[in-house]
């Protein structure tokens, strides 16, 4: 890992530009750094990460700074959180994502709390439901 300046990502018509306030590290980031399972190397770069996948961070929370012309759900200033599973880049100051990868951040959650939910929170819920036999009610 290294800290460096990178250009602000270029917004596509169906994406939003997010000013990142918080991002959480999760199993995808760890597996990507270790190159295991091996299938990750085939998808993201055999010997080193593909240029478009060099910024880690899938789980993100932040503020919409700009929207592409086809975006309908969000507008600049909206607080959002989500999983950038296909785009990555959540460890950068700015990230782009399709609006379908995001949800409005609940007002009662901090950005840090919201960034911990997308992957880690869902995996924990799956564990509770499966191993703990937890169900609604």
C-alpha cells in the first residue's frame, strides 16, 4: 500500500461522483492485497493490479458531488453509502459509482458507521441468520 495523489475520477453518464467521508476495509481488500484466491489475480491482474483497479476500497460513505446526466435517484449534496464492488476506489478522496450501487445514508448513522455496513454488515447478518438461526420477529 502507498499514499499518493491521484486525479479525480471522470464521471460517466450513469454514475455519481462521491466525496468520500469514510470507507471500511473488508475481506475483498485483504484478498486483493494477498492475491488469494487465485481467481482474483485472473480478474484484477496476474502480477500486479490492473490500472483501473489499483485503488482499493469497496465499502464507502460520502456526499454526492456531481451526477451524470442519466442519474435519476440522487443529486449533489445527498449523503450516500454503498458497495463499489465493481468500481472500487473507496480509499480515494473521490470515487465514481453507478447509482444502483448506493443508497441514501440514514440520518441516524455517522459516515463511519454507514461505511461499515455494505459488505461487513451484510456478511454478519448472513452469519446470524444461518449459524444463529436468527429470523425476523
